[in-house]
C-alpha cells in the first residue's frame, strides 16, 4: 500500500517538476532544445525530445538508488517506487501531450470535457512567439482557457509576449 502511495504522489509531484522545468528551463536557458517544439517542421523527432531522455535518466537513477542489486545494503527502498512514479508520469506525458495535444501518435480532436480543455490550454501556450511570456506550462493539469486568454492579453499589453496572430 505504501508503495502505491509513493508512486501516485510522485506522479502528482512530477506535474509540478514538469511545470517548473518547462517555464524556467525550457523557456529559459534550455530554449535551444525546446525551440523546435514551438516551430513548424516536418521532422518526426525534435531536439525537444532530448528532455524525455533527461526524464528517463532521472527515473533510471531512482531505480538504481532503490535497487539492492546496484547498491546492496545501501539501497533506499523508496527509490524504486519513485522511479516507477517518474516513469508513470513520462508515459502519461507521452500519451497526453505528444499524443493528444500534438497528434504525434494518434489523431483525435476532443469536442468536450477535460481533454478539450487540455488541448485548448496548450494551444494558448503555443500562441506566443519566442521564449518570452506565455501561459499554461503544465502538461497534465490545465487551467480554464478563458483565464489563460486574459493572461495572454495582459502580457501582450505589457509588452511581455508577442502573439502569433500579431506576426503571422
């Protein structure tokens, strides 16, 4: 039971880690890897996919920390379950963000409900040009699109964000 709680808590915590990484790393000093995710292209792979390798390395590291085969008596038993939670979040991210939102694995356009809200929120995230400004940096939890539109409008008025419609 405690293992399941650790896995679920890790999956939930990973949304905060992903949000923070997306806002402050991917749209900051890591923009070089993330930029092509915001640009149109016809390649299957993006430099942005390197972030998935970083997530995999984090998951593998926790598995190793928790493994008696790797660490012997020094193994930290929660590490295995944290590693599983990081892996679980990666699978959810791949299905929801890459699959549903960006149609990399399947093409389904939700007409209502939370799936539609996720797609709308991420489209609003991609509404800005460049790494400055923007809204909705999470991947699994999405805020109300109406609120996000107001935030984008405010950013544009303050000169923080340049919206795609303004340049296209």
